[in-house]
C-alpha cells in the first residue's frame, strides 16, 4: 500500500514533483561539477608540482645560493688563434653547479635519519656550457708603396692593414642532473617516464651512462646507444625519458658520482628529495628538518602550490570559492523550495490525511507516507542531478580548457629567489610557466555525496510536510473541509 | 454501547467562546439506529466526532463499551477507531489516486493483515455493495452513488461495532439517496451494527427508530414507535 499510494501520488502531482526534483537536480549537478572541476584543478596542480618535484617527493631540502661576485664563478673560455688557413676546431666546456649552494652528502643521511622521514636521496644539478668553433688569425696586407705583404714583419714597421681572421663559435648550453641510481623511486628522474630504453640500475652508480630527455634527444638527434660527450667524458645513452607534464628536470641524467666528478663537487649535492612516512605529517617533518639541520631551506608541495599563479590558480580559486558557495546557495534554495512545496502539498491534502487518521492510520504512518514521497522526489532529483552533473563534468573533460600555471614568478613566494624550491635546474630562481589541460574527474565519493544530498533534500522536504501532517487532528482536518 | 454524560465542547472563536455541545447526556445501545438532526452549526457533526473518537470533549465522558474515549491516549484512541468504528462522510473522502479496491484496503492497513487477506476482504466488501466490477476504477471514474458505496464498503470492511455516517446522502440526488440508504440499512441489519447518522433530510429522519435533535448544543431524543 505504501509504495502504491506513493507512486500514484507522485504521478498525480508530477508537475510539482518535477519542480522539486529539478531544483534539487540543479543543486546536485552543480555540486558534482564544482567538485569534479576542483578535483581536476588539484590534479592539474599536482601535475605541475610533479613536473618539478617528481613523483613520491613530499619536500626538498636545499641551501640558498650565494650572491655571485663579478669574477668568482663565471665561466671563462680561452682560445688561441690559429693560422688563417687552419680548419682546426677548438672546443671548451665548463660544468657548473647550478642554482644552490651545495650540501654535503652526509646531510642526505642526516635528513633521512629525521623522525617522520621515510627516505631521502640527493641530486646534483649542473649546468654545462660548451663553446666550440674556429678562431683564425688575420692576414697583414702591406700598403702598395710598402712592397710585399708579409706576416709579422721584420725590420722597420711595415705599413698596411690586417684582413680576414676572426672567430666563429657555437655555444651549447644544457643541464645535467646527477641522480642517485640506487633509489630510482625518488629524485629528479621521477618527474619523467622512461619511454625508450631503460633507466639506471643500482650497479651503475659510477657508470658512464646517460638518460636523455626526449625533447633534448630529439633536438640533438640522440638515439639509444649513441654517445654524449660532457667535458671530454663520453656517456652512452641508455634511455630516453619523457616528462609526465611540463618540462623535464634536466636535459641529461647521469649517475650522481659522475656528476660530482665532472663538477669537482665530490660528496656534494644541491637538492635532497625527501619522502615523508605519513603524508599527513609533512609540516611536522618540515619543522623537524629545519630545526635539526640549520641553514637549509625545506620546501613542501604545499609551499609550492602557494606559488602557483596564472589561470590555473584563478580557476582553482573560482572553483573553491565561488563554485562552492554557489552550490551551497542553490542547494539551500532547492531544499527550501522542496520543503515549502511539500508543506503546501500537505495543506492541499488535509482532508485526505484527516480521513486516513479517522480510519485508524497512526500519525507516524501518515508522516512516513509524506516523507517517503519527498525522499523519492529527492532521489529522482538526485538521479537527474547526477546525470546532469556527469554530463557537465564530461563536457569539461571533453573541452579540456588549457590552464596556465606560473610558478614562483612573482618573487614573493618560497619558490622565488635564492633558496627557493629545489626541483630542477633552471627553475629555482626564475618563474616557470606550464600549460595543463583541465579535466573534471568524478570520484565515487562525489556520487555518494550527491546521493546523500538527494536523500537529505528529500528528508528536509519530508520533514516540513511530515511535521504538518503529524500535527493534523482528524476532527480539525475534516471540519476544515466539510 | 455508548454512554455520554455531561459532554460539553467549547470552541474559541476570536474572543468569543462557543458551546458546540452543552452537557449532552445520551445512551445508545448496541445495534441501535440513531438519526441526529438539527440546524447547521447546532453541534451535530461535533457530537458525531465525539462518538467517533475524532475529538475530545471539553468536559464530560464518552464511554464506548465501558471505555471512556475522552481519557484514552492518542494511540489507543487511534486503535479504537481502526478496530471498532467505521465512518461514512458526506463528501465520500476517497483517496483520489487509489482505486476503489485500494481505497477499501486503506481501512485494513492499521489492522496489519496479510496482503492477501486484505485484498480478499476488500474485494468481498466491494461485492457486498454491488461494486465488484468497478474495483479497479479510480474515484473520478465512478458516479457519486458509486463513490459513496465504496466509502460504505471501506467503513464496513473492518467489521466495526459502530457505523457513523455524517450526512451520507448530502451530495447525492434523490434516486442515489434511496439507493445509499437501502445499502446502509441492509448493512446495519446484516452486521448488527450500532448505526448513528447525521442528516438534514427529513424523509430519512422520519423513518428513524430514534431521532435526536440538537439545537444550540442541547439534545432531545424522540423514540419513533411507528418505524
């Protein structure tokens, strides 16, 4: 009887039921779209952070770079001039530690030993500048009244001009990252995926092997098995790595020991990648490291996320603020409308409920009937809302609007300036812009939330109507309509 | 058996207090048939509601088979209504979305019978009022007389001791009125009910064995020996 009565009643009042269900559907759809877009924002932000940090890294430990003196660390290249008929090419490269002051490798063990730290590995970020080309002397041309042309000249100073000669040099600037090959699950290479060949094995701690970034390999036409020369040392390409998103941490990855040798930085690292035992305790671990290892800068992904600006940040703020409040406002309005319409429907059914009470129906049974109708109405609204919300989320994913994330470019956040975030070369001081496609993944939890809201909407509406129905005295109900 | 002693019902209308019933004393035996008459606003329907346990007196007692309905809790009063009292209303008061069969079944819902028994009893009740073939029709698909017969079947399906009818022919034309009165009288005789009916219709009142008249909340009862 309960379901028959409920079904017929909803069918009779289908217009009102549709209004209530539509209101709830709109609110629920908004909740789903906003939640999924927010989730997509988080995912996009995660991608941005991952491109800097790599997978599995909860924080990095670095030491701020010292201000460079005018002569200090700047690379100098010296070339001797060759004869004008010489085709000999000269080449010189400089390997420099990039961005940060180095930390002793013992700091890595010290960080790893801190409470709450699951693992820590060191990385050495290098910048290589290679200058290669030809440098020829000029040829002296004596004036016509001075006789023959000759080189150098002897006796009295000849009259004439130097012609020809000069320099033709190519500058190749690229980054190299020294990676701890014994812990491949942490470190700079985790922001990329090895798409060709293989990654390092733990036995290659000091091997002359290199993993090249895909873009760099394409630019330099590098293939597996090719040799790359860095400061006169030849490395065999064993793998090609493609970044998961954004830019790669470096152009080339080599074993840490090799990087230390190349840059004369024995037992030094620039960045320590840290994985916390409990992702909920990252702030506590950060404090512990800062307290126990003074002079270091600890940057967590949350710090990094704070420095994200650009359309990604704007959209994220919109989703979390405007979207959230809009959803709440629509839901509250929908709940109120549902409640008032249900209450009004009870008013129109006073005689009906009075009769049922006269027949011996308890108030509870009448109330259950009203609440049941409202809950089914809510569930219909929920189903419509879920369908609408899924369609909205699908549309966002299908369109995939591109969002731009700018990291640390404003100079105010922990990313910017010396001592900022230590992801990879070229990203510590300057701002970094990445483009990410927005998706709107709908989590199971969101659907559960939607169903919960639908039931809650129904119950709230039912409570309005049920309260009125339960207070109805049969004599009053019948008297009012007779 | 009903025993009403000093039943008074007062309503407040703004600042005024109205005595709808003013110290009613009345005894109605088992199987009696009582017709209540009186002018509009005289207190007829209020008295019927007291008898049906739909309302409580301001003072006095309404005893049904030794139980004072005025003192029962709401849930016990609901139980008395569900088991012992059948109602027939002037406007039929059928649930518009339920079929004739389902409307009759609503009276059995509080008795918590098995679905099958509920259906069988409802079908039998409809058959007894001559509407077996219309059991699947909605009230809107039935004539006024048919709707009132469904209401009578609904009142009687639970086999009550008392049948209370509030102007059951008030919304019907003359031929329908006779038809419904015939059904009600047959049921009263067959089931041995206590049958109390409020009516404006003098023709019906004249045939009643006991006629109560209520004016300004006071009652006078007349035995009609000829009927």
